[in-house]
C-alpha cells in the first residue's frame, strides 16, 4: 500500500532498478527519498511509516484505520 500511495502522490516509484534483483536491492538498501514536491507533513509521515524497511516496525492496517 505504501508503494501505491507514494506512486499516486509523486507519479513515480520510490525504488527503481533495471532488473528484479536491482529492484529488490534498492528496496532493501536504498534510503527512502522524497521528490521536491510540497506535500502535507502528515502525508509524508504516513508514507514513511508505510515504507519502513523492517516489517515489524511498519505501521499496521489496524493503526491506519485508527488514524482516519
């Protein structure tokens, strides 16, 4: 869901590679960067929480529902 929200917000993917292994490497090792677009801080924080590398630390669907 985080990748989709990022793509809808910025019209590009947060991680990129020419091959599947390059994409997986980017997802695992690259720092999440945001384009120079003005977006609300709350949206930026939500995307960060959704794209946290460690699944145990990532925001849960239940937590997302509570923040409606």
